[in-house]
C-alpha cells in the first residue's frame, strides 16, 4: 500500500518542522512527498530546502507570492501544482496534508490499515485537535460522520479517479466527499486517530470571516435553504454567541444575492439536497450514517 503526500504550505516557519519531523518518524513512510511553498514571505521555503537536500523523497515546489491568502480555491491550486509534479505515478493512496500538524509515528500505518479492511472506504483521515493549556482539545466533535477534515484527507486511488479530483472552490472538502458517497464510496474520519494542529482552524481569517466563508462554501456545495436555516438556528448559541450563526447566514444569503457560481454538477447538488431533506424528516441519511 504505497502512498504519496502533497502539502501546500504558506508562512508556516513556526509549524512546518513539526509536520516534517512527524512524517520522518512514521513507521510507514510515504514513497514521495511534495511540499508546495505557496508564496511564503517567511522562512518556510528555506526550511523546506534544507530537508529536501537531506531526503531524496522530499521535493519542494516554490510558487510565486500572489499577494494575499486565497481562501478555498488557493490551497487547491497549490495542491494541484504539487500533485502534477509527483514523480511516482503508481501510488495506491494520496494524502493532502497541511503544514501545521503533528502526529504519532504510527499514524499513517493505522490509517492505511483502516482502508485495507474496508474496500469501499474511499476517503479517510484523522481528527484534528488544537493545544489548549497543554492539553489537546478536539475540534469538530459534532461534525457529520462522513466528513473528513481538509487538512488530513487520504484518497484511495480508485475513489480519486471516480470523483475526478478536486475543484478549486470554497467548499472543496465537502464537495469531494459528497460526490464520493453519491458514487457508492464511504468517507469517514478516524475518531481515535488524532493530529495536533498548531494553527487553530480559521485563525488566519478570524471568527466572523471564517463563518462567512463556511456559509459561502455551503452555498457553493448546493445546501438546501431549509437545511441551512436549521443549521444557522442550531449555531445561535455557539461561542462567541451569534457570531458563527450570523456569519453562516450572511455567507449563504449573500452568495445567493451575488449569484456566486455553484459547483457545476446538478446531479451532485440534487444528491446533497435529498440527503439534507431526509435528515430534516428523520429518515436514514448520510448525516446520520455511522461506521
């Protein structure tokens, strides 16, 4: 079970070595690792070059600084640039791994074991934690069982080919797994396999902007308006109070008003909305499926 890793990294001088050391310590190392320096303005590129000189299976691609962070699509553009220069073509699994993570030496061995016992598992990955007062705090404990965090995604080759790769849109990390499930694959987070994320999710954007971004991502993915209304209502009392709910609502509604393009896949949007209506009607659905 041979795997490759592609890591987009921008301004990660304080974090990237934790990720590199975690990969170097793996009991099952990747065949190849392409790290994309996505226009960093700090020492990220310099650090990467040092490791690439020492380890032949680590390769570095430097992208020109585009001047600012590009939410959603920007990370996929960087990922795709890295994927295109992979020298090893016969991989069984491809990993999209963020550059601010650290994890145990058996992480990838354990992940691949999950795939080996479930032939229909198409996308998987561990759960994200962040350090707080010296202790790991789990993020997204209430997320849908089919969702795998974009920072940790592992794609089985056949599933990757079936979904046709990733779309450079905000919401890409829901679109891929929704399409995989529509095509008969399973997607799942491994809730007992934890990774520490040293940059808190959404920290670069701030709470309000991150919530607006998520609302826009939900619109682009094709979320049903009734499902979105219930989602916003549920988030009203999430701390900081009202901010997350209002941001989600604004991101979704403003995308309608601005006629932001949705994913160009009517069949997928119909599938997403069908699952969401079933959820609202308490019927079997993707959101409640476990294991």
